């Protein structure tokens, strides 16, 4: 007799589990390193995006909920920011979802996974952390840092539907040309 197949986990549940696992790691790092730099008020990574962010379908569904809850004026600002980002050829990019005056994410509870992991999955060969963290680690300030494995996150994200650029997802939202989001 064949062993029973594992129950299929839907993308929303899988994303919630991923959020939970990331939060556990973030909490542990913060507990062991109270001076860790990634915290409310530091927005330098949001101001220096190497490329237009990409999101899986499940992440987009979550982000879309946050965008649709914004007041109309803020939604219009975000829309303008995203249009500008789509046209910009120079790099780095400022995230269109950053409130630049407040230095805070406009959709914090709904932000993409990359924003949750950045700075907490320091990986030697990928540099997934800012130069300030890099300098502290190199100086031995945080010698107990557990080097992260962003690849494991990427493997889990791969099961959360197709991946598109934020600009593509957003264009479909405002034109109501809904793509096959879970394809
Ligand atoms: S979505 Fe929010 S947390 Fe992520 S880069 Fe943009 S402003 Fe920063």
C-alpha cells in the first residue's frame, strides 16, 4: 500500500508559516543582539533597492490587501511612485511603498517576504545585508551571528505561485486586468 500523500498546504497558509518562522528568527537575533541595526526608523535598505522588487502570487495577495486599505490620497501617491519606478533606469531605487518623510513602510503588516528577511539572513556570498551590518560583522562586533540561508527562504517562496515584478502586479490591479495570479 502506498503511504498517504501529505495534505496539500495552500499558499496562504504556507506564507503564514513562513512569516512565523522568519519572525522567530528575527526575535532570536534581536534578543541576542539588542544593538542589531534593523529596526523601526532605519529605512536605508528601502532607499537602496538594487532592482524592482518581485513578489510571488501569495505575497502579492497580501500586499494588495494592504494597498487597498490605504486612504485614496496615499494610494494615488503609491501609484505615482510605482509608475516612476517603472520608468527609472538608474539604480538604486527607492521603494515606492516607503513613506520617505516618516521613514516607515506604508504597508508594513503586508510587506513582502524580502523586507521581512533582509538584514536577518546575512549570507556571506550574497550580501543580503547593508554595509553598516557588514562592517559590524567584519569587525567582530556580532561574532555570534548565525549566518543565514536565504536559499531556504527562496525554496519556500517558489511554492507560493508565480513571481512577477511589483510593477506588473500593480499594473494589473489598476487596470483590473487580473492575471492568472495563482498560475
Ligand atoms: S515594502 Fe516597505 S519594508 Fe519593503 S522595501 Fe518597501 S518600504 Fe521597505
